[in-house]
C-alpha cells in the first residue's frame, strides 16, 4: 500500500468522524428542542386546567376559541405521545 492511498484513507476517516460529531450535535439540539416543547405543552395544559377550575368554581361557562383549542389539543396529544413513545432520536 502506497503512502498516498494511506493518506486518502485517513482523510476519509477524519471527514466521516467529523460528520458524525456534527450529526451528534444536531441530535442533541433537537432533543433539547423537543424537551422544551414538552415543558411548554405541560404548562399550556396546566394553564387551561386552572382556567377550567376557576370558571367551574365561579359557575361560569368555560369556552375555548379556535387557536386556543387547537394548541390545547396539540399539547395534550404531544404529552400523550411522549408518555407512550418517549423521545427517540
């Protein structure tokens, strides 16, 4: 094996390990984003639960508008998804 082919093999090895490091960093960032969204979903459900209990105690009707209902539904669905599957990347 000539020294030239050995060098090109090392360059490929270094490039592949560099791309693996970048992919690992991207996965870590994505996991942190998913964790952040999970906590935001929990806070959204707690907020709506608080408003529901407050309106129930005051004997007022609790109503949700389009966007609020959509975000509440997405938050509940995301919480269930995380509880059942977990974050797997």
